[in-house]
């Protein structure tokens, strides 16, 4: 589905949509990457607000709200954006946009047509998309899987038949699980899983330790203890799991210390 389109120090690709439209893109950099996307006249992409790094003069940018967002009110309550941006090439010649990862992260191109049309991601994993991609922030209805924070409460579902770009902190590992194969992962280290993967949450210790902590006796959120491996996701195949080595909350904690 992806093939080189010109020779540079960084690997270039061409995305071919189900309608046979060709969109060249290139992922630049190492630790804090940028995806550069070439847009023909009248072509457009959807991106996360604040992610645009640079664009050619023919590109027009505007905000829009996606009405099918199932948890829009909860995003607003937790201070998250409820809109995306559209980057539209209104010129008569080819243009380009550079979309940057929000932190020290890798950009992963996910062709949803190859993943059954759906991926379940960490909140804020979505960066931008080409063609038919919908982004829904949904609430996990299973109480035992709800983690006490915005990041644990919201789940991001990316669906459609287009190309979605998501971000993972640090280095990213892809694990391909066979039928019945089990993998235990620190819950904050999961970037995305395919729809066929079964995910169960496991608390590694007494609930009082998870809720109240064990270092200072203070009440803390579960998310602040994820770096202590107190919450593990047990994933069962078949399917694919993308794992990040440096979740953003872990990076921010190290900087704060």
C-alpha cells in the first residue's frame, strides 16, 4: 500500500486510497518527528489543533467540530479540545503541510483498511489523517476498566478506510499476537490495539495501594501511579499492539522531579 516516491535521507511513502488516489508523505526526524504531506489542488487533511508546524502558501486552515464525538462534553470538562482543523489546498498547484508530534514522539502511519477499519488508541494519540477517518473519544462502560483520570476515562477510537497518523512516546514496538497469545503491558505504555485484541485491566496489588498510594500516604490518582506498574493491561490475540517506551505522563514526571 505504501511505496517510495522520491529519494531523500528519510524514507518517503505514497498512500493509495481505496479510490486509487495517491498522496505522498514523508516522516522526518528522529525523536520529535514531523510528517510532511503533499496535497494536490483541492485535497485536504484533518489534523489535531496546534499540530501544524508549517505549510505552503496555498494551504488554508480552519477549525471544525465533529458531531459524532461521543464524549465531546467530557473532553470539554477535562480541558481537552473538542475540535480538529482542516488543512485544504485551495491553490492551482501542489502544496504541502508539515504536522509535528506534540512531544518527543514517533509518528506511526496506520492504514485502517489493513486493520479491519478500526483501532483503539490512547487518548490524544491521533495526530492527523488522510481520506476517510473518523475519531471518536468514547467512554469505557466497564467500571473495573475505568482509571481515575481523563486519560483513563476517555478512549479514542479511530475508524474508517483512510490513513491515520498516531503518535507514540520514545521508541515504539509493534507486537503481532497469534490467536490466544497473551501479552502483559504497562497500561500507560499501550499506544494502540487492533479491534480484534481483547484487553483486560489488572491491578498489581491491593486496591488501597492503587487508590491511596504507598510512598507518602497521600490520596493520588491511579494515573500518577502507572509508572510504578500498578496497573497492567493483559491483551489477548489475535491482533496487533503498538507499545511506547516513554508515555507523556512519565516524561513529564521525570522533568518535574
